[in-house]
């Protein structure tokens, strides 16, 4: 048995073939090798062949209208790609690029058709792959412009950022103000008026209090600035999401206009057909003339 036929035995799509069938199919395969980071085909290219991975890994992806790269699948040994455009004689619906050095079998349409006619059960593998990619595409497109800005930012906070956010939030609260009122009132009262049993540890001009307040202001300002920088990053994410939402709305409106134009065109065609069937109207003189 040739090496290509041995490799076909390890691929689920051809696992149930016998040795003779694998030998026959291997003779019709074209072995194509790609380097790491190489594009196998682009979206829109003619779909003239299906590729089966013998070794390596590829990414099936496309870019949406905002330029975001959406990866549909990472395919490895035994997987296949390019079946959608291949089966419908259309153009490629996604791009494919290699992640590492990849060896593939390229199978032309006539050979795959002959193979599926002899082994109809193999079509289920094709349908499963198409269904998996369709589900992934639908799920990712559903969330392209409906992201939660808080989830986008909160998930990536470090411990320092969480502490800074907590301190900044507490410093702008009523309890923080009341705590300082009580603290300053106690400090000034104890060090200005003799209170039995409590020594005056910081008499006028309250130098230790000045030092304490200055240090607190320095550290508090640093934490507030850290929190503000993170809030600025959150606003940047919010602006990106709003742009995505507006772009999606614009595309939907354009799509609606296109559908309305198409419906209007079809309606005019039907009216023309009705006019052609009924023929020109004859001028009937009024009764009594």
C-alpha cells in the first residue's frame, strides 16, 4: 500500500474504505504542501477543490465589515475544508491560512463525487463540518456588535487595578467624608483642648496631621489616576462598540433598502406582465351617445 493510502486510513472521512478503494482514491489525490503562515486560498476565490489535512494545522477565518478577524475553526490532521464552495460550485466563503507547516490532499470535484456515490455515509462527515462552522459563524456574528463594555474590561483587571477602583470608589462616597470629619474632629479636639487621660500627641500647628494628610492625598491621587486611566480605556472600548453598533445598523438599513428595491422591481415586472395579458384598454363611448 502506498504512503498516501496509509495516511487516508487515519482520516475519519475515509476510515471505512477498504484498501483497494483507498488505493484508488489516493491515486487521484494531489499532495500539496504549505509553509507556516501561508494563505491557502482567500475568500471569494473559485471553489474548485476540497482539502484534507494530512499534517499540520490551519485557521478558517474571515473579516467582518469592521475589519475584525473572526476565526471559524482551527482544523488539524484528519479535518477538511473548502467543502462548501466546492459542493455548490461557488466562490470561497472564508479564507484559510496555515498555522504551522501543513501537508494536504487536494481532491477535485469529479473525484469527490465518485467517492460519495460509492460511500454515501461519508457525506455525513461533510454535513457535520458544515453544520459546525455554520453554528460557530452564527454565534460569533450574533455577538459582534452586542458586547457588554463592562464585561470586556472587567475580565482583564489586575489586582492593583481592582484595588485602585475600590479605593477610588470609596474616596468619592459619603462614608469616606464622614470618616474624615470624625477623624479630623477627634484629632483637633484632643490636641487643642486638654482631655483627661488622652495626651496631646500633635499640638498646634498640627505638623503630624499635615504630614498625614499630605501623604494620604499623594497616595489617594495615584489610585484615583489609575482608576481614571482604566475608565478612559473603558470609554475607548465603549466608543468602539458604539461604532460597531452604528455600522451594523447602517448595514441593516442598506440591506432593507436593497430588499425594498428588489421588491419594487419584482412588483413592476408583475404589473407589466398583467398589462401585457389584459391588453390595451378600448375606449368605450358612454351610453346614450
